[in-house]
C-alpha cells in the first residue's frame, strides 16, 4: 500500500509544441502558468495529458497518444532543427522527500529504411528509481536487446504494457490517473437533449452527474457538504446542495435550495444553475477526489463573477486540503486573469511564466525583482502578470492572427 503522496517535482521537455527546450524544477503543489495567448500554456499542460494517454489502461499507448494530436508533425516544435527527437524527462517524488521516480520518453519518426512503417518509434525510454539519498537505480533503458531483435517493439512503450511495467507500475498508475477538466456547462445542462458521445476521460464534464452518482453515498454527501460550505460564501441565499434521482426516470441531478419567503425555500436543478456555479461545483468535487495524481485546469475563471475569481485561489487551497491536514492533489492552472492572480497570498514558487521568442517558448520562475515586490505584499497580478502578458515580439502577434 502506498504511504506517500506522489507529486511531479521536475519537468524537462525538448521539441514539444511551442518549446524547443524548457525545464521547470521544484514544481509546487499549486502551479499557476502565466503567459500571453499562443505562448504555450495549454501545450505545457498537454505534456502531462500525453503521459496520461501513454499509461491509461484502456485506449492508450504511444500510437494513440500521437495520432490523437494529429501526428508527430503537429507535436514537434517548428523550431526543431537537426535534432528532431521529441523528449519528456520528468521526476515524480514521494511527499516532501527526494525518493521517487524518473521517467524519460523520447520518440521520433524512423529514418528511411527502418521497417516499412512511418509510425513513431521509441528513441529512448528510461525508468529510474530515485532513493532517499537522491541516487538513481536504473530499472529500464531502451532501446534494449529485445528491441534490436524486433524493431516493431519500439512502436510501444513499456509504460503502457502491464506485462512490462511491473517494476514501475506505481508510476504508470500515477500517470494514468492524471485528470484534465474543462467543464462546458451547456453539455451538462442539456445532456439529455444533446445525447452525444462522451469523450474518453470526459474532459468537458458531460458525464459529471454520473461521476457523482457512482460515488458511494456517504462519501458523496461528505463532498457535497464541503462544496455547499464553500459556495455559501459566494452564492447569495444558497442554503442547501444535495444529490437527488428523478423518481420516474432514475436520472441523477443536483439540487440547490435557496432562502425564500416560502418555508421550504426555492429549489433549482442543475439545468437552472448559472454556468459559473456549475463550474465551481465540478472544480470543488475534483479537488476532493481520491488519488494523488495532478489535476489540470485550463482558465478556471471562465463564467465566474470577478469577485468570485478573486477568491478562487483561496478556495482551491481550502477545498483541496484533506482532513488529515496533509496537502491534497497537485493542481496546475493556466490563466491570464488579473482577478485570479490578485491574491497576494499566492506562493511565488508556484508561478511559472511562459515567454515566447523567435526560437520557441521558454519557461521561468519569478525573478529576483519580482520576488522582492511579492515579498513586500504586492500580488502576482500587479508584479508578474504585466510581464507575462506583454508580447514583445512581432512573431507572437502574427501567430495570434
């Protein structure tokens, strides 16, 4: 049984989307990704989604992960020159210690004459176990003798295969549990009318009510009570939030009771909730879900009142903490919202600035002058966001057009 919470502590990428090369060390429990439009905020989050797609137990693997992104030509950075290998090098550590895992995956289109297929192949796959002293013990180093004997094996990672990942299955399970969520309220409100196919992993929340319904009753009620308490501070007159099932159809619903002149109050179901309320409920639910794999959030401020957005960083930190007082799951957030970043309590170590250039985007933490201003009580919105929003180069504007 796992006794420590796993978390991503370092990410290094090469030739990935906007990034010819980028490295982030000492990744915090809550990360805010800042940068102008088309700088690569979403593409940076997609590194973690790609690892999830490699490792997920059903419908995953290297070929599907690459194909679903339009092929390797859509993944590889346009600034890649002689070295065209796409590479992800990531450390996952246990709790606050040094022990954990190091996983490296590199892939490329095979050179002419390699098999007949032009499907991407593994250029390297390395798994290291990191000890408490920081020393690495190698568990896997590909290409290996088996790959040399059968080229076709290099079309699959060992991470995606249960018969080959036994020594590091904990790592595969961690990657496979990474959650990306960007709830589209209309898909939830009008799900019955739309009746569309729910995408794998349901990134847009169409099956969110089924997710709530499948949770054991005691656990479900506990989570809803916490969400209710958080919402009461920002949703006027909210008195009660509960899960119900339609007596005739059996379909799951959420119901909010508001204070009203009637003794029983006024009630609304999810199709009457505001878009912002639905997004908050889904966000707060996910922050409480079991497991310690990261939660990836893209612009969570959408559909929310500005005053609510100002409280969002505090609410995220409050809801994600577990009863044991240990930190909840790691959260990575892409945003360029002034209101969201106006909280001076945001940890400066959790801010990653993505900056575009003529040679691809780069990443950085806050610099010394920004750190000094933040320590003096100014907010990231006042200190860091103006630099992150500035385009600075003509090419960036052309890309946006």
